[in-house]
C-alpha cells in the first residue's frame, strides 16, 4: 500500500494579483491623462476614429467571453521588464517629436506606449499565460491607436486607385462607352472622380475590426481567422467600385440628379451594410466548414 503522504499534490495555480493590477492601471490612467485627452480631441470630429471609444469595451467583452480559457501563471518578470522598457522608449520618442508633428502621429505614439505598459502590467500581475490565452482580445486593443498620417494617406491613396481600377473593370463589362484618366472615369455626359472622400477608408477600417472580433468569437482555426481578415481589403475595394458603378449608371441612364442625391453624399452606410452582409456570409461559410471538420475529426477518432 502507498501512503497518502507520499502522493504528490498538484501545484496550485498562482493567485491573480488584482490589487497590484488595479494600482498599475490607475497609475497609467493618471500618467497618460494628457494623451487620453488628446485622443478624445482627435476622436470627436473624426469619422475615421469614431469607433475608438468602443475598443476597450469590445476587449473586455471578449475577455469575459473567454474567461474559462484564460490562464494565470507566475509573474513574468522578464517579459514585463522588456515591455516596460519598450513602453518608456515609445513615450520618450513621443515627447521628442518636433512641435510641427501631426496630432495623429503624436497621439498614436502616446497610446501605443500606454498599451505596451498595460501589457507589461498584465504580464507582471497575471503572467505570460494571460497574454497568450487572451491574445486576440488584447490585440484588438491596438485599434485604439490612431493611424499615423503617413499610413492613413498611403492606405487612402491605395483604396482610391484600386477602387478606380475595379470600377473601370466593372463598367467595361457593360455596353457603356467610357475611358479612364487616372482616378477619373469618363462616361457619357458624366465624369466620375474618385476623390479621397470616396476611398472608403473609414468603413474599410471598421470592417477590419469587425472581422477580427467576429473571428475571435466564432472561429477557432487560426488560418480561418486569417482568411476572414484577408478578405476585408478586397471587399472594401469591391464595395467602393460597386458604389461608383451604381452611381454612374443611375446618373447616366435613370436620372442625372442622382449624382447630387443623398445616395451619393449620404449613401455610405447602405453600401457598408452590403459589404457587411458579404463578410457575414463568408464568416458563416468558414464557421460551418470548421464545424464539419471538427465533426469529422471526432468521428475519425471514435472509429
């Protein structure tokens, strides 16, 4: 017989340091209060960044949804120290920017420093396992960082050019006579210029965040999540092109006033909803294929 005293006991899981984490969080909010105030000033007038106040709530919801999968481990002092050094370096870089630097660039570096230091606090208080098991929700927090002006302008220009090419390709399939000059598509009695406002960068960026949230909630396979995210950019281009083609054909063949109608100036949400429906259909297809794969895998195991 074996004595119960000789039976090894399982090592208890480390207790989460909630008190220390709340203290770190309060310290970060106080230290970065100016950055957060600048972020609020940037968000208020900008349609591109109107979603940012929702990002922390989305992350908290996803963490709560996955609470049974989240793991607590011993404090990761090395990881926490590395992240803290990176956060301080980002903060120092932001403070040394020239005064003429665009506000979005200054705020982006400040918010990035805040998030990196927040991740350092998580590693210190809950261990590396908390960051690893909650990786997707933590990464969604990065959407709280405003796009630097250079990156925003580059993405906007890409969407303009890609949308103009795609719209021209769609119109070329119709009997409408047309030709293109750069970002301008000439139709009978109408010239359509794909302006920066027509790039669809706002809706494309929001659609990207929606794809990450939906993938985190409903898909387990990393490659399926990657596919769902990868379709966002071409879907955004096709949505813009479809909008241009619709406005052009309606204006030429139905009513010349369409080009100045609410469908043109305030019809963005309608076309965004159409792209959201397509993204939902792709998500359902990926979810069903994943469910079928799991069912076949269980069946094969049972056999």
